[in-house]
């Protein structure tokens, strides 16, 4: 009997491959569905983006434009109402009360415009694409315009009251020419008026309105120049009075020398001193004339300087906003149109 154990041949077992194929099939179906969903979502996002851009270009921009256009008429109404109240006449507080309705209208118009601007920004959250950049530029222009108009209203009582007799600024006291008995008295009165006046100008420099700021800066410098020239003319007048006294002394010395038949050296000394005095008188006269001309020029320039705040400064600034804002609106609409056609 053999102890050899014969080898057993392994018979391959045929496995069922249907579950594997079924799993693969399910995965393919899921991937196809996911891809379809992704495409659908992308299409939906693109559609929503286009709808948002269309809303931004049409409804929201039109609403902003309409709200913005109501601000300037409201501001003009307030300025007219306040000035009319002060001309009544009325104090600053009374004028503020009598023009409160118009000021509230300005605030309401500005708030409505800011709300329209916020709605416009909300339709496009991104600031990285071309639409976002153009939108941000438009927002900045509107923010500048709103702040400018608010400053124009809020600081108007300070500006309007500068030359009012009953106002704390007291700048009308700068022009005291005929009220003063001498140039020194004029200089003293001017210096007294200049202190609160320049303080008022310093406060006006803090306005949110650039036209007021620029005026206050120039006005402050003009008042300082008036003070300098007033001091120079006062000093010149006093020096001239002293020169007249010295001249009389020289006349007496010359008469005395002639009566005594004084030596030639003494007569020559009197003549040389008189010549030096004449030189000082001419120099003083030159300084006096320059200071007087500059003083009178400063006084004459003041009404124009005040008037040009609105006829030139504010008018030019409003023109700037009226040019820049529509231009940036066109740019935004242009980039939106490009996005919509892609």
C-alpha cells in the first residue's frame, strides 16, 4: 500500500460578475446625474447672474438716478428758505427753525438716494470683476456727491452768518474805515473783529463741503493780510506825523543858523540831516502806499470772494459731479451689456 497522497487539482470557480457590473452601472448613472445637475446649476447661476445684471442696469440704476435728481432741488429750497428767514430778519436759531421743513426734505431725499445706492450695490456682491470695479467707481462718485450736498446744507448757517452784524463771527467789523478817526484806530478795531472772524473761518474749514473749505482757507489768509496792511498803514501814519515834527525842527534850526550866520560846517550838517530825513520820508511813503493799496484791494476783493463761493466754487463742483456720475453710469451699463451678451 503506497503512502503517496496524490495531488488535488484546483478547479476554477466561476464567480458571478453581475453585482460588479451593477455597481459600476449605478456609479455611471450617478455621475451622469451629478454632471447634469452641475450643468443645470451652472446654467441656473448664469441665468440668475444675468437676471441680476439686468435688474442692476435697468431698475436699480434708474431708481438711483431718480432719487439722486431730487437732492439738488431740495438743497436749493433749503438755502433759499434759510436766507429768506435771516433777511426777515431773524437770528440764526430762528432761521434754523423757520427752514427746518426744507432741511428735513434734504435729509429725506439724501436718505432715499443712499437707500437706492445700497440696493444697487446689493445686486452685485463681487468687486473683483469688471462689473464690480465699475460699480465701485459709481458708488464712490455718489458717496462724494451725497457728502458734498450734506456739507453744503449743514455748514450754510456758518457761511451765511459771517458778515451778519448779529452773528458771533462779526466779520462785518473788518470794514471799519469811515468809523475810525485814525489809521491806528482802524487797525485796532480791525484786529478786534479779526479774532472771532478768523475763528469762524477755522470752523468753516472743518465743513464736509470742499467749496466752503477752500473759501475759508483763502478768507483766513485775506483777513491776515488785512491785519498786516492795516498795521503798516497805521505805523506809516504815525511815522509821517513824527517826520512833520522833525521837519519843523529842521526849519527852525536852519532859520537859527542863518540868523546867527553859523559856520558852513553847521549849515552843511543841517542840510545833510534834512536830506536823510527826506529819504526816510520817501521810504515811508513807499511802504505806506503799498500797504494802503493792498489793504484797499483786499477790502474790494472780499465781496467777490464771498459771492464766488456759490457762483464759481459750488457751481464748478456741481458741474463736476454732473459730468462724472453720468459717465460712470455709462461705463457700468457698458460692462453689464458685455456680460449679458456672453
